[in-house]
């Protein structure tokens, strides 16, 4: 994300002791949650991708 280097799910999983599949599942759930919050606030998920 903004200001941070990209890392693979494999690398993230190793850092937290998770499989890359579990990292993917967490990512999917987090994005669903963020979209819900944005929709409740009247914004679109495109807001997440906008650069300042």
C-alpha cells in the first residue's frame, strides 16, 4: 500500500507463521470489510486506489 514495499503472500505468511492461502483469505475478508465501510460512508472502493 501507499509508502510500503509490496510483499508476496508467501513472504507475509512466513513472517506471521501462516500459509499463503490463509493470508489470501484474510486479504479477501479485509477488502470486503473496507468496501462495506466505504459504502456506508458514501464512497466507492476506487477511493482505496487513489494516489494523494
